[in-house]
């Protein structure tokens, strides 16, 4: 018999923590951040758009047949700082960035067997797991297709000659940068330009990013061209949707 479960902080709720989902969480759609303003003498309110979406709450009703054994493991899975990947067996192609925000308190029906609610505060977007796969193409000219209706904020790795000033074009938008090290990363979501050594040590080189914004991948086709002594371009697109 298979049980529905969620995966968080690298652990599966059922196989690692003895938790199974009793009921599928209700689908949620994030609210657009904005406000309605009443204008004297005007029929109908004016809407002021805040330009972003709000977080959503995901609640799992779970059961456990051995609370005493699994409670320390459950606590270790949930008691982490910051957002972590959350996915479940109902929607296996996607994940969210989430934090557990409630006290997990089991109601025992029988000795050591009971139920609880685990609530996650989630960022509004769902991310496609396929968007975490690195795209390797022609290093100076390639087209990347965004399958969603929302802009994606990729991580791009550039390999080239250190010290060269180069240009990256996505369609008609250009970005200039100095290739400070042989290997450089562009992190568009966090607005970072950095080198990551083989040891994992990260050197911030954002001062060598010579443009006032970072690349995004619009829905549909994105033609990418690199000018300069760049020999390899690898893209983690990070596709997202609501």
C-alpha cells in the first residue's frame, strides 16, 4: 500500500519520518499585493497594484503510527532556518520554497498513534523541477524556451578568459560584465555576480557586473548571444508558475 507524503528539507515525510498525508491540501492561489482606494466623486474604487504576489499557506493533515519513535526525526526535519524545498506526491513535478510556521501537536487516538496539522508558509510561486536541470547549448548563440506564463530568473554559468569584458544579449536586451575569474555565475533572482571555487567558496564579484539589471527569461523563445571570449554557457532556468 502506498501513502501520500511530502518532502521537505531533503527528507520524505513517510519513509524518513513515519508521516502520511490523510487529505490532499486545498489548492491555493496567491493574492496579488495591492489596494483599492475610494476616490471622492468617482464611481468604483481605483486599484493600486503593488507589483508582487503574497505568500500562501499550505496545510497537511498527517497521521503517524509511532509518535514516540518519529517525533525527534520530525522535529529535526521541520526545525530549520529559512525557506527550504517543499514538494508532495500530489503535484510531483513542482516544488515550493517553504517554512514550517506552526507547533506540531499530535492528538492521540490510540496509544502512540495520532494525527496533527503541519502548516507551511510558502513563497507564491511554484517551481518546475525540470527548471533546475542545466541547459547546455551552443556557447555563443542559443534559444531557450520558457514553457510558463511568467518570467524566470535564471542562474547562468559562464566560462571564459579572466579579465575580459563581455556582453550577454537576451533578445534585444544587453548586459555587460567583466569576466573576473574563469568561471562566473549570474544569479538573477538574488542580483548576484560571483565566482564559486571547486571547494565551494563563493567570491562576490557583483562590482564587475556592469549593467543596472539582471537577465530574465520571458515566456516563450529567448534568443541568447554572448560576445567576448566566453567558451561555455550553462543555464539553470528556474521555471516558475502560480
